[in-house]
């Protein structure tokens, strides 16, 4: 919720941040074992962005692309 002032101009600014393109995303090794296997393969953040912005999804979720 925001309170605005009718007598002054309101400016909104969206900012985005994220890891570098070559940042490797994977489950933390201590959390993965035989009883708790990884559900997704590791990937670089740049690959994740390419999947999101490509036409490959066709109704699927981006993370579906990385399921093991």
C-alpha cells in the first residue's frame, strides 16, 4: 500500500538484480544424499535465463527443463 500526494508527481522505478551469467545454481551438497536425492540438475544462471526467454517452454515451467 502506498500513500500518494495529489500535489506532487509520483515516480516509480523498478530495479532488477541477479547472479552473474556464469553463476552455478545447484542444491547444497550437504542436503543431498540417497534418502534426499537432487530433483534438479545444476545449471548456470545464464542457461536458466535463456530457457525463460526462449520459445522452448510451451506451457511448461522453467524449472521443468532442469528436472532429473
